[in-house]
């Protein structure tokens, strides 16, 4: 089972969408960023930059932070939406979204 630690933000929502699309078993743990829960020491252990989202894959005992890497991890794990033959193109667009589109729209 995947545990998604998240808040109601665009980056948090994209992981929820991916989990639904891949049909992976998951649960959501809400992190209240308005009460600074992302700065608690136990959260920093799994998210070194104190940011959401983070997933814990309890099946593989893996913790993954940063939304783009989480999307890639879930695609690989589920074998859906991330075909190996198309990964170069997918990764280019994913990095462009994370570095250019997302931050500019967020301003």
C-alpha cells in the first residue's frame, strides 16, 4: 500500500490523480501546511526540504519525495502511463512542467 502525505496543492493533487489512474492501493495522510506540520522533525526525516507531497511505499519500504520523481516511481511500479519506450519524451515534458510551467503559473 502507498501512503500519500499531502496537502490541497497542485503538486499534491497530481499524485492523487496518478494513484487513481494507476489503480494502486493507497491512503491519504493530510499534512496541514498552514499549521507548519511539514516542519515537524518526523516529517523532515522523509522530506528533507519540508515539502509535500511524499509517498511511503509500505510494500517496498521506500519513501519518495518530489512530485516528478513520485510520478515516475508510480508509473514504474504500476507499469501504467510510463512506457519505457517513451520515457525520454515523457521525462522532458515532466521536467519542463516542473521547472517552467508549474512555477510560472504558481506565481
